[in-house]
C-alpha cells in the first residue's frame, strides 16, 4: 500500500506543479504519462487488475484536481473581476474619434464591375 500512496501523492504533486506553470493543454500528455508510469509500477509490484485500475483512476483524478485547485487559487485567475468589468470607462479611451461622424467621401469612383482599390478621405 505504500506504493499506492506514493503514486497518489506524486500524481497530486505533478498536477499542482503543472497548475503553477502550464496551460490546460498540458493535462492530456501529463495524464497519459501518469497512467503509463502508474501501470508499469503497479505491474512490476504484482498488483491485481481491479486495484491497479482504481489506483490509476485515483492518480488521474488527484492530478487534475490539484491542477484545478492551484490554477483557481493563483492571483492570475482573478485578472478580470466583476469590479473591473462594471467600472466606468476612462475619459481618454475614444482617442480623437469624438468629432468624426463617419462622413467619408469616395474620391476615386470606379465603374460598376471594376475591381480597384478604393481610398477614402474625411470630409472637412
């Protein structure tokens, strides 16, 4: 049973380390690696099929739970809080668009059906 607890603890540690460093896309290769290594270790130590499968599932669940717990508890997970989303926009965010009502005039009209680059200039 010491081997099972070591596998479970190591899987949780790997999941927590991945949560600190990597994005969610790394979970699949880590899960494959954990399942393969756990299966090899359990087979070498003559564990039965039922205990082996239960241990591998436990390792995978602990790894992903540790990843999610670490990922949620880091400050980077709270980049956009409700306070930021409900705040009033700053006054300088329009950047000189205020007087422009979209009055554009086509300087180079092209005949119908012709494909040409069209340039637009502002009406003053």
